[in-house]
């Protein structure tokens, strides 16, 4: 089968295209997860700092 100047060989190009699409989708999900993990780590550090201030008495709750 010919599409312009390009020939498709028995579905191999389609399989390769699908693999690239899957890899891109996986990379996108992993990138989003990295962002979410960074936010969670920042919240954890803020919580640790607050706990430390409470334990040392620098911050008091009324």
C-alpha cells in the first residue's frame, strides 16, 4: 500500500507508531507523578518544620 511517497510494510509501521504513542503516554503520566511527588515532599517538609517548632516551644497553640 502506498501513501504518497511512503510505503507501509505489513503493519510494522503501525505497530511502531502505537509503541511510540504508548511510550509518550507513559512518559506523560510519570512526569505528572513527579510533579505530585514534589508537592507531597514539600508538604511533608513543611509539616516536619511545624512539628519541630511545636516540640521546641517556638510555636504555641492557644
